[in-house]
């Protein structure tokens, strides 16, 4: 019989409190998702209600220029910007009566307004026809049977954003409907001739061929180039195409010019443009010669503790244990939510100000003066964890005098110059793009030639790094950039 053995082990565990998880979650949300989250919280938590706009009788707490906090003032144990994992908030020891009897503790009001911001006006929006609507209208006008029309609706419903149809869709429709594949293919060919021509094609080759077949006048040589020399065509092997088709280089050049005018993504341009807007989370502008940061959070509603529930909670002797536990739980949730919104706001402003401090050259002179900077630099500047800075900068955008940029744009690794200075690798990528744009397209620059040019300009860079940057910029190799 094996004896029992007792041993003592020590291990370190990291336990995140619900309020810490909530703060991390809200910090990483972009503006539009935050708006939806606030509205969802207002619907789910009876303790929270929308407070409406600031009126003449509303007197929010005054703010100094250095204080980013909104009018929702939190109790002393809520004001930490980033709590250490070991800090456990003692929510049960909070004097709720004192907090709820002080109106400054239970309202959240957006005060910051962007400079020269115009008032929102409810303007009638034009009706926007979607790609699906556009195709269904043509389908209804086509001379098809009821059965074929149902097949057409199924095909249209499977078209993706680019206007392409997944390769196995027709087979799946035939299997699910029990109809012969020939009927499905007939309807498919009909739809591909709809406007925009080439829609619902299953490949780029099919998309371009359909457009050529519906072109006036027809271009039989170009159709042969697509049909018989597709691989050589996409790899720009001009001499091989010339030999296979027994045509001249001038004919090949004319063929490429025709193909360049075709639309490889017929579905583009038929989506709701409102969904394609980037709404900046932050705005940086010069005010009195200094760069000021503003949060673009004007669409987030003001909210507060519901007065009816507030009175219900304060009337302790009139509620039973279960009701009081429910109210306490919801009150804690409301308090955590207001605190998390405040922390998100404060952290984003501090992060953006630190970025401006380190990237002053960019804000004054433009992207070519971007300096190397990593997440750890900003984390050190504002005394926060790198993971927090990563969440703050990911998916967030800032409007500047030079355009709208994702906050991640300002972070890049350093590259050395011959003078011993450090430059951002984004500067080198921009110069690489300029060199390729200016090259002789009949004899493009190789990666080694690009490397030699950059080295002569003072950038210490290797050929494999140039190749990596070129791929990151989605620029093809020399062979694929060559033109006749």
C-alpha cells in the first residue's frame, strides 16, 4: 500500500476583477462599437437611463484644461487610471447612500465639443440601391420561368462584396433544389450578362471573359489571350504569348490595354457608402499654436442613474433581501460602467498627447518626418502597461491636418542612416514606393537595384528587407511590373 504524501506548493495566479475586464473591453472598442455598447447597456441595466442634452438649468462640474474627466465624478477608490491586478475593489464597503445623495456621482455627461463643430441636422437621406436590389430588379424583368427566377434569386443571394460567386455554389444549388445542373448554369450565364457585366463570375478569368464577350466590338485576339494563355498572361510572359498565338508584341500590348479597362470586381461601388466611412475617434488640431486633442464622442448619449431606482435603493426599509441584492448588483454594474467609460476617455487622451509629443515632426511637417516609436515608448511616457496601449491604439483613428490615420500608423521600427540617425521604416517604405512609381516600366528595377539606390541615399538596408517591404506594400516583383 502506497503511503499518502503531503506537500506544499506555491504558485502565482493573476485574477482580473469584473470591473478590470470591463475597462479592458471598453478601451479596445472603436467609436461606433462603443456607441452601440452604451445603448445596449442603457437598455439592459434599469439603473441607467439617457439623461438628454445639457440644458440651461444643468450645471455640470467645471473642468480645468488638464482634467479630461467628464461630469460623472467617481468616488476616491474609482479614480485609478490602471489598477494593478492585485488591487481588489471593495464594492461592498462603499457607502452607496452617500454616493447616491450626491448628484455629481451618478451622472455622465459629454462636455467636450470639437472646435467649429457644426450642429447635427437631420437631413433626408437619399435612397441607396444595393447590388442585390439592382440585380433582383433585372431578374424580375427577364423572361424567365418561376423556377428559373427562384434559382436566380438563390444565385444573387450568394454573391460576395466584390461581385464574385463561390466556385461550388451552382453545384450546391442543384443538389438542394433537385434541379438539373444545366438549368442552374443557364440562369447563371444569364445573370453574368446583367449590369454590371461579369457579376456572379466564379473566377477572375470568367469575369473578364464575360465582359469581353459582351463588348462591342468584340476582341477575338484578347479573348484568345485569356482562354489559351491565362497563366502566361497573369505572369506577363509576353514572348511566350507571342509564340503561342502567333501575334505581334504590338497586338499583345493592345490586348493588355483592353484588359486593363475591364472591371475585375463588378460588385464594387454598389454597397452603402455610409458603411465605408472611417469615423475618427480622436481629432488633433492646432489651437493657439499648440496641438490639442479632442475626443469625437459627441454621439454617445449622456446617461445617469435612474431617479426611480435611486429612490428605491435609498428606501432600504421598504425592500426585501432579494430586491435589494438585485438593486445592489445593478447599481455596481452601472457604477463600473461609468467608471470604465471615464477610464477609456482618459487613457485615449493621454495616449494621443504622448504620441503628439514624440511625433511632433509628423504633425508639423507631414508623414516623411515620422520618427521610430514602439508601444513601450508610450507605455513608459504615461505609466501604463504595453497591453493597454496596444488595445487603445488598435482599430482607433485620429483626424490630423495630414489626413485620417490609425493610431497604429505612428508606431514603427527604427532604421539607421549613414549619418548615424534613426528613421522610421515607414519613411523607407514611402521612398521605396516613390522609386518604383518612377521606374522605367519596360525595364523595372530589381530588388537589388532598389537596395543599391536606397543605400546610396544613406539608408542602411538589405535586399531581403527591401523585398519584405515591397511585399508589404503589395507591389509585385520586377517581372510582373514589366510593360511592353
